[in-house]
């Protein structure tokens, strides 16, 4: 049993597969598990604004019989008001879990160190595990399986990329990451993923040249301009436009589906044509955020839950 979910890096492949299966079963048979969060209170602490994360957690917790308290730090870091370790210790006196969307992974670690209740990473600078689980639920539903499939991530190496790599390798999904030079993923995470992939016998490639991407089952992209990044759009476009997910790239790689964690910028990192096509899984991903998060909460807050 994992008390916290800050990242999947310390999970085993068996645990990851079991959680994925549980999430799919919980989605398909919500009455089977009853109100797994009945009587539970979850405090959601957000340093960064959100649409999908906030709404999906709030509605999902309600559907499972729980109650969510939303704490908005108005775009500033928690530590500017109070040490996160003390915030975690205080919230643990009243709540059953903490969901935190923060600027720095260090803030999550401090919250977890102070709180004797589960802390769930709803996004930080290094990881986005809830998003990754929702994404692989979507792949499983539309491809019929994950093991042996290939996901190609194209664009800026970021927190989403890291979590897709980690969870994907644990689930047996081959990974290709294509980023412009200077926008690669964190080197320490790359090293960990490479070691994990060798242990799990999963292929992982890191490329800079988009022309080297020949084939894959799914193409995934994310915004080129992260929240709070003030780089001029024209500068961003100069580096990233060759990495746009468009009809030509889908046809060249024979990718069956396109994915994006959203918010998406139409006709920048992905064309509106692809977003609105039958190959788009964007709304499936958004839908599965709720089910992924409900599975995580149920898993962490119910030690005797059988799945």
C-alpha cells in the first residue's frame, strides 16, 4: 500500500497494472464498489489554476460519497505564507487526504512529510501522474491493450512527458520522445526511465529530429507555452512548428490516435483538424481524469479494498 502518490517511479509493474485494471472496473461498474469515499474529506490545495483537474476531482469525490474542500492560493507558492510541512500537518488533523497542484515537487514532498494522510500529486514541475493514468486508460479502451504498443510524445519535454514515460514503461508500452534541442526531459528522470525500461524489457527512444519518427500507435503532444512562461510566441513557434501534430504527421507515422492533456492551442502544437477528427482522444482523456483519480483515491483511502 502506498500512502502517497507523488510519482509512479517507485511503483512496480504489477502495482501499476492492478491500478489500471481497477480504474477500468470502477468506471465500468461504479455500483460494484459502493461509496468508497463515504465520510471522507479531501482537501485540494491549488497553487496553480485549473479547469479539468479541479472539476474532475470535485465531481469524482462527490460521486464516491466524499467531500472536497478547495483551497486556492491565488497563484502564489504556499511557502510564502506558511511552511508546507506545517500546512500538511495541520490539514491532516481534519482531512483524510490532500490533493495538491503546485509549482514545485519539493512542496509536495514537504506536505507529505508533514501529513500523516495520503498526498496526491495533481501536477507539479516534474510529474503529472493522474493525467498519465487517465491517458493509459484511454489507450487501453481504444487500442484494446497497452503492452507492446508504441506511444510517441512530441514537443516540449515536461512533467507530462515524465509521467507518461514512467507509467508507460511499467505498463509495457514502448516510448518515443521527440523534442527540439534544448527542450529535452530532465536528465535524472531520463536515466531512471532508461534503467526501468531495461528491467521491464520495454523500448525507449529519445530523438530531436522529427523526421526520425517513422511509426507509432499513438501520437501525444502538449502545449509549447507552459503556464507562466513569458517567452514570445514567435520565438516558440520558430523552434516548435516543425513538431506540430497534423494530418501529414498522422499519416506518415500511421498513428491510430492523437492525444493531448489540454489546454490545447489549436493550430499550434496540434491542428484543429486533428483535434476534431475521429482519431482524437482528447475528450476521452478528459473523461478518464475523473475515473483515474477516483481509482487513486479509493486505492489510497481503503486499505481493505479488494481489486
